[in-house]
C-alpha cells in the first residue's frame, strides 16, 4: 500500500485518483468511479465528490493508497 500525503483537510475522490497517479485524466477518474471500480475503506464508492480524509484507504485495480497528513 502506498501512502499519499495531502496538504489540505480533505481531498475529493476524483482529484485523489489523479493526484496519486491512478488515473491520468479527470475523465478516466470519472469513468472508474462511475463503473464502481473504486473502493474507499473497503466499500465500493460511486461518488466522485466523496471527501477523503487522512486515514482513508482507496483501492483501484488491485492497487491501494492510504491518505495521510503531513
């Protein structure tokens, strides 16, 4: 599992997928989320604007990331 440090209180799911490199574009992120391919804390998530906070985990295509604070 990779750790991704954010400098803000939260980050939205679609932005996070771009920020961590899981998706190259916003369109790719939107599609992955809409298809139900993304899990947040072990549960499927189809909300593009879901707020992620430090401690949350995101999984896509067998790769996982943990959101951390500085």
